[in-house]
């Protein structure tokens, strides 16, 4: 039963990821990427990593993809906006395929030791929180600084297109 | 726990099933007579003009950017809020102060964005011509609330 | 096996509950707006020309009408996403119910069946996650429809929903501090106690500011007036769903109400004690189950008889006024109420409910608590209607100003003060 769901979600994740990178229209790609993220979240949930699963939806599918959509939609008409494939694509895909092959080889060659059994609450919110706030509290605060930099960067970046795009074109 | 996620999945499947059944019933019952007029995009009875995918205001894009940042911040506060009472016993008031520091850093960002005027939707721009000035003075005279600080204009605000 | 059956049963109960409340809510919207605007409202649709139920048949007639309508698909739409959008909206609205406890539990001997669909450790975070997804149905519809109005409606509502999501998250954060648990059922259980000995320990008394923030964000998240800029009839005709017709439109329409019902359910669960009956905890309810049941049956019998008598009087008075079968309605309804009165009386006499036994008392308490949840949810559903027909729509800059420059600092302040109080009260 569990294997069935694993292959279902895993397969869907792979398929949606493939669809994402093969679409020519950026907005369509973004929508498929959301579907991919949801499947990955389901995989996390199956691994008892509930907190990570929810965060996957909340942050990746819910927040970052909204931004992606805004940026791609901002570019205008889908027929005009084409993703530029570029000449590097064959090179990148070759490297990716080689890496994947190497990974598969290593996986098939490794002896299966089985996974250590973990309790259901292992990936729960409280467990993650304790780790984060006691062991990694310094990193927690540094993340706050990182977010601050992100805010300032966002304001700075957004200032640039203002001259190029022309403010008058904005339709509320 | 996985069982409970499975329940959510079953719920999801049933909800999809409900919607699909409704669509199938409707598909079987309804008439199908397409025509060119019916296929034209709705534009209040006028001839559709131009592309529907118009360029929209850059502010929407800014809002999305701020949203990501503040959403991540909320997400980082979540684990803290869940175990706060528990942590108080272990760490004492340090548990409180580590959050205060985090929020303080967050507030600096908020203050920066606020100060730059990027949170205000109606952000003042230098008026370009007479018409702009006129519109601006009208805008400021009523109960419209604009971010007056960044409006570089000689038009005197009359009201609030 | 039995567990799966129970899970399915709970899901079905939830679906039936949502669709029943949905019909009542659509009726309430029309009749309520008519009441507020001093009109009569819908009263024409009928079953067999007799039963009109003051317009309650109209939502059913609407669904039937939409089933038979031609589905107009404009040319040049992105067909796949165009068809997906109503499904996404509907499914997301329904799935949010999964963590909402609609009752305590059914006690069968030593078996306990908690009355919520899924017992997720992430609890309330699930609500936040699903809410963050609800943006996409609207954005899909707006983008795929190949129409300016839908596109603008989609963009507007996305920006609005993401802005208020943060405020909702902050309100929920403060709740987590108060209850120390992510589970909604644990929160509801905590609200069963008393505050200062006389107030129910409801979230609204512990988090008054948080409640206002949550309520406002929920209105914005459901795209409901005063935040319905995504629809904005005067500017965008109907916003993101213009190009939809037939069942696809019906799905949008129903999803809108379904999400309001979810919101009402969460408001009542997080801030108004959910299934808890104020001042009556489960133990008291069980101890006095027989008395409560007997009294309520007697009251039921009396009121049903009263309704029956009033309807009979109305039938006598209005007979011959309309000159068709419509005037039979008071008679038919009167008979129904009379039968109900007889059933209540019969139950009092025959079943002798004064002595329920332990099992019966437990079931009685559960039923009362489920009813309490339903009543609260109905009240907050009505609040959505009430607000819609009372307040005008915001302007877009006001909306953004409220969200980012007032509610965000207030939410942070609320969170900070709550944490400080928890720290000082330890």
C-alpha cells in the first residue's frame, strides 16, 4: 500500500517536473511546477515529515510560486514570451543525465541496509522546533538577518524596472 | 500519522469525485451549440481589443516579493510559538529574548520598506504635466489618503 | 476495516453538512439581503406549486438550471487550465475541512471515535498551507480565460490574498502561544474551561485583538465584501469567473460559499469554543442528559404545536386569496409540524428519556455538542452575509494600506504582547 502511494506520488512528481521543463510558455511551466511541489509535499508526508510537508506547500507552492507567476505574467502575452532555450541546453542535459546515471549506479550497487525505524512524532512540529530553537538558535537568528537582506534587496531590485517599463502602463 | 494523511488524501479524492460527477452530469444534459459569437471573449458587448494579457503594475510584483519574505518570517516564528511554553522551562527567559531579537531584525526590514514608501499603494511620482498636477491636487483634497511624503509637488493638501 | 468505514462516514457527514449549509447560506444571502434592503426576496420557485419554504427552493432550482445550461467556452482560452480552475477552487475549499473538529467523539463502549476527519499533528498549519493554495484556482481562472476582466480580477485577488495571509498567520501564531498546541481539537478542548469562573475560556476573550485580525483576514481570504475587489461588479463585471458558465460557474459559486463555511467553522473553533457548549462541559451534559433531553423534547413538542396552530390559522385566513395551490403550503407545513409535535410527545412518553443510561447519555452529549458547532458555524456564516450587505467595498489602496500598514504591525504587536504575558505568567 505504502509502496503504491510512493510510486504514485513519485511518478507524478517526475512527470510534472518533466512537463515543467518542456513547456515553452513560462506561465504554464510555473503551474506545472506547483503540481510538482505538491507531489513532493505528499512524499514528505509519507515519510512522517509532517512539518516539512506543510512548509513545502506553504512556502514553495504557496509563496514562491505566486511570485514566479507574477513575474512571468508581468512579462506579458504568453505567445510573445518564450523561454529561451539557449545553446547550453544540450551540455546541461548531458551533464544531468551523466550525474543521474552515476547516482543510479551507486544506489543499485549499495547494499540495502534498510531504514532505521523512527517514531511517528519524529518529524512533528514540536520536534523540529526543539532542534531549531535549542541547538541551532544562532542560525535561527542569522536567518532573520538573511530575510532582512532579502527585503532590502527586493526594494532595490523593484526600483530598477520602474524606469524601463514605464509607470503609466500600470493597470490596477 | 500516515493513516491520517491517507484520510486527507481520500477526502481529496472524494471532493474531486464530487466535482467530476457534477461536471459529467452537466455534460450529458446540456445543449452544445458553439458559434463564433459565443466564442468571442466577453468585453461588455464591445469588440475585444488588444491582448488580454496586459502588463500590470509593478507594485503587484513588489507585494509578492514582500509576501515571500514575511511569510518565511511567520514560518520561522511558528516552531517558536509551538514550543514556547516548553522552552521557558528549559531556557528561561532566553526563550523570550531569542524571539525578540528575531522580531527586531524583522521590524528593521518592515521599517525600511515602510520608510521607502513601498508599502503605500498610491505612491507619489513626480507629476509630469498640468493634468497630473490637477489630478494630484484633486486626489489630495478629498478623503483620499496618499503617501504625501514622497509626492514632490507644490500642490497644497487641503484636507486630511 | 472499521476505521476506514468510520473515516468514510465522517467525510460523507462533512460533505453533506457543507452542501446543506451551502444551500441554506445561498438562501440566507438572498433573503438576508432582501431583509436588509427592505425587499421581499425570492419566493417563486416551488415544489409542485405548493411548497415554497420562503425561497429555500431557489438554490436547488439554480443548481438544476445551471446543470442544463450550455457551457460556453470562449475561443483562444488555455483549455486545460481553463477546465482545471473550477475543480481546483472547489476541491481546495472542501479539503480545508479535514482538520476541523465538528464534535467531541463518539463513545462506543471503550472505543472512541474522535469527530474530525484527520488527526494531523500539523493541525492549524494545514489550514495555513491550504489557504496559501487557494490563490491558484482564481489565478488559473483569471489567466486561462483570455479576458481582460478575468485577468485583472485574478491579479488583484492574488495580491489581496497573499497580503492578508501574513496577517492570518500572525493571528494564528498568537493562538499557538496561548494554547501551546497546533491541534485544533486540543484548542477546542482547552476552551471548555471557565475564565475568572464565569466567562467561557474562549479564544475571543484571550485574544480579542487576534480575533479581529483573524476575522478581517478571513474575509479578505474568501474574497468577500468589503474585500471583494476580485469581483468588483462596478469595475470588473464579475472578476475572475466571467467566462465561465454552466456547471463550471456553479462550481465557482459553490466553492465561494464552501470556503465561507470553512472560515465560519474555523472562526467558531479557534475563537468561540467550537463544539463546546458554553457553561456546560461534557461531564455535566452527561450527568443531566436525561433531564436535558426530556425538557428539550417537551419544549420541542410545545413549539411544534404552536407552529402548527399558527400555520393552521394562516391557512384559514389566507384561503381563497391566491386562488391556486400555493395557499395549501401553510396546511402542508402545519401538518408536518403537527407530526413533529406528536413525535416529540411520543418520544417523551414511550422512550422515557429521563433515564438514558450511560451509553445513551454519552451519545446525547455528543449530539448536543455537534449541534453547538453547527449553530456557531451557521451564525458566522450569517455574519459573512450580514457584513456583505452592510459595508461598502474598499478601494484597492485602502485595502493594501489596511493589510500592510495597520494589520501587520498590529499582528506583530499582538504576538509580542501575548508572548510577554505568557512569559510573565509562567
